[in-house]
C-alpha cells in the first residue's frame, strides 16, 4: 500500500488517482489488482511472478516521476437527481438543525457543490464524495442501526456518500436518488469511477417515481 | 439434468469459489472460500480446475437428495457424512445415485467444510464469481428446495479417491508481517503482539474473527481514527474500544480502523479453521519469508493431484458395489445420468 497523506485533500486524492492511472497504462503483468482509496492505494501483486524487493523498487521509481496537474480534473461529470422530500430524506431536519440552516438552504448548499468521487468502498458501487462545506461537519450517529436503501445520499464529517446497495449506516440520510450506480446484469456494472465529478439537483417525489434509470445510464453515454 | 436438492440446512451455507478479483476498487468485497486450500482439495479430488465453486458449510451441515447420478467430493473441516445412512470417509470422492439421501453434520475438526460437484456448482455468476455475498445480494443463496446443479456434463469421476488430512487443523502459531499501520502502535504493543498469547473467540463470521489477547490488551489508538484504507484478508484490526479481530475473506473492501499487522496469506486456512477457545501466538516473519511460504503453499496446492490415493475399503461395506456393472466392462460415463 502506498499512502499519499494523512487525510483527504484534493491534492492527495489526485496523486492517488494519478498513480492508479500510471499503473493501468503501464499494464504491469504481476499486478493482480489496484485499489485506490481516499488517500492511499493498494497494489496487490502475484508473489509467484515477482520478488518483493523488485516490487518496492518499481513503485519507488514510479513515485519519483513528476506529478502532473492534469490529473486534478480528468474525471467525467455527472448531474445526479436527488429527492430530499419526506421519507426520502428522514434526517434532513436533523442535519439542518445541526448546521443552523433551513432545510431549503441546506438542499441549495448540497446541490451547489462540485463533488469528487474520492473513492468507492464499503459496499458495491458506494461512492465517497468530497468535499462538502463546513456546515456539513455533522458527526456520525452513535447507533449503526439505520438501513439506507440503494441510491441514498448520506452525510457526515463534510463527506457525502451515495449508496448503490442497501447498507446499515450511522450517517444521516438526507435524500435518495432514483439513480442506482451498480447493476448486476449488465456491463459496465458501475456508473461511477474514482475521480468523477458529481453535482446533485433536487427533484420532487413525483419526478422520483417517474424517473427512468436505464435511460439515465444511456444519457451519461454508458450503454 | 442431474442435481442435488437441499432438504435441510443445519447452519450457515454459501456457494464459494476463489472470489471476486479486480472489483475491490468498486467497493466489492473479494469473498471466496474461507479455506482456499480446502477448495483446492475438492478440485483435485474431482479433477476440476481452480475456477470451480463448491458448497461451503460453517458448522451445521445439511441433508440432500440426489436427482441423478454423479460423483461428489468433500473437503475442509472433517464432518460426519452418511449416504443412505451409511458412513463415508471424509475428504474423498463417492458417487451418489438417484433418490439417495446424503447427510452431512457434526463438525469434527475445523469450522469450514466443502461439498464439491463435478465441474463445480452451476449457479449465477456475477462479477467473475459465483460466490454468495449475502450483504450485497451477490450470488445464489442456497436454501431448502434449492437445486445444486453440476456445471460439467462429465458427471462421473474417479470414485474412492482420498487425500491425506492436512496438518493445519492444530496450530499454535500464525505468521504475520508488519503493514502500513504497524508503526502507529506503541513499541510495547508491537512487542507484546508476538510475545503474549491470544485466544480465538466464538465471535466470528466470514468477515472476520475476533481474537482476545490473554492477560493484556492492545491500546486502541484513541483520536487516531484513520481515513479509510483498503483492507486485505489477514489484517489484524484494532477497533476504537481495543477489540481485536483478524479480517477474513469477506471483509469490507476499505476500513478506518488501524491494523497492527497482517496474517500471511498461506496461513489464512489456519485462521479459517481455528476453533473457538484455541490458544495461539503470532510469529513475525519478513516479507521475503512470507513470499517463500506463499510459493510453498502454492506448490502444495498444485501438487494435490499427485497426492490422491485410492481408499482402502472393505468390500462388505461397499453398499455402492451393487451399482457397478461387472459384465459389460464398458463404462463410457459421459452425460449418462440414468442407471
């Protein structure tokens, strides 16, 4: 594992993503799997194909190459609809109170941010989006017992999470999107990649139920 | 179509192969057989390749009825196995005939046991694997009434083959290497990690196994909750309250708790099969030694097909003798599931 910093910053995460791309481009034969995370990257190697010492020197050499600024905005751009109303955002009120904003202002703020998919993790297709303004510095709830349905938008600690499967969570659920970023039966299976950029826009309950998700994948150019 | 129907399940049962490789970057746990050595044993017994999927039992077992004729194999932790009430040896191959009832129960050693069908189980394949991952709804979930179908058309394999029981069911030491978070822990915690003993708890599942340090506790790194980093099976995680666990095949793809060290890949079957209450120590090895051990265990796995031995059986105990065709001397065997 290679670590690029202690916490999330756009620069640290960009270095992770650039390192990921370098490894992908070079197509290193003894690399089994590469897992980019928020501030670190796991490189899984085949121990039958290469000696560990060589792995280390290879990675050090790759790290010594200059870091290009282009990596900062290479991601695709997505606009994702979110219904913040009623049952879709059960914790919206709580987050609004904590942040000192009205619900309307909170939604406006949440939809005004350009968010980066810092990484996918925890569950299939679940994306960690960074970074929200300081109003969203909401601690995680103590209990872990709430169920977030697929498409849920969660917030805690200035991060927002966009789920693609049902998960248990201690984060606050502020909305739900009709877009589910993971499909089992068709390739590509995942809508989002680390480095992609997301902007949310609010929709009503009615628009939520009339939404055509399949068309949405198409409209992003993902067949 | 030949199949094995599940009549009863006595504990957690899943379908497992080598797991989902290449999807951890999308948040998908790798999963796969808890004991990859045992999975390979069954593949060797039936002469199948390393891609096949088997039924994995975690204690318990189950009862099955056969619709068709096929050769099956068992591996992993030893269980009691009865074919139409007659006991069969574990870790061996046998042929089951239409309407015969197979009972698997009472784990005698280890925790995870496997039942293999010719060509592996033909179940839904998602993201390159048939492994059941219940939490994210991937793969088939075997339940009562589910039919396990063999993937191969060649249903007849050499029966009465066996493998010697491996030695890893009674272990006293697990080998570890330091990882990227090891330095965050105090010198005394790292020293104690290999000096003091641990006890395997009963609190475990496919995601991880909780272990209890005997007469001491690893200091939780208060205030040092990390940003989520990728997890690999074998990582020894210390949670915020000091709870220590070895993360296993189905661990989450990323996690924010620090990991003091990692059990080497070739020792993961030992962790998988270690029964609650077992006392053990950790033994620190270098990355180089870990790699040598990986190579050794890989060659042990590829040599399994050379270790197959015929069972020595008493003809009077051979209830399946009646099914052999002694007269024609010709058994083509392929695709023929009616006797």
